[in-house]
C-alpha cells in the first residue's frame, strides 16, 4: 500500500460525514493499510480516512508508540470539563490553536475481523480521539475553537501559502 497525500482545508471531502465501512471488505483492508502507512510519518498522531480523500468511518493513530486503527467508531464516553490544549491538524498545516478538549475520551469500534476495539485515554490519546472523531463527522478542529480564536484562526488560514 502507500502513504497518501493529506487533503487540506477547503477540500470538500473534509466536510463530508463519513459513511460506515464493511470491516471484512478487501477495500477496507487496503484503506486501513494506507491509513497506517500515512500516520507513521513523523509528527503525526492520527489520520482520518477523509484526510486521504475517502469519506469512510476509519482512522489510524500513533500515540506514545502505539500504532493502530479503528473502523466505524463512536464516542462512548468523554469525562471532565473541556480544557484548552494546543492543537494542530495535518489538514490545516503549520497552524495551531488552543482547542477545548475533554481530558478523557473512550471510542468503541471494530477491526477488520469485525472484533470490537476500545480505545481510551487521557492527554494526547483523548485529544486525538476527539480530533479524529470530529473529522469523521465532517468537522475540522477550527470549528471547535472559541469564537474569538476562530476569527484569528480563519485570518491565519486565509494568509497561509497552502490555502
């Protein structure tokens, strides 16, 4: 399989709500491999399928040395009051902004055998889970920013040389 190009802000696929995948399909296995290959590059914590141009419910992650993926995920639980954490996104390159995230998150989905996968954690894992789940809902982290910060972020996006 291969490392896939990351779609950036403005690409319509980033606004699409992800559709479920057939976990046992050969197409799904190929998508998972591409996601895993793509997330392995340095500086990446997670990659959602939409970020590589596929509006399907799947993402891969690499957090604290743990590499994995989940299909058809749903948020099972978030805990704690949202806290502002510095966040960036491969689809909004070179920019980062304080984003409200719950300190704990649990996501439940399946793997390519159809077996249940439970991902949960605090810190970067919780942040990544919430970030990737937003991608699967067709939202970028910029939409989670507080109003004043969102205005600043959008001004920075408009000035970016990749936009």
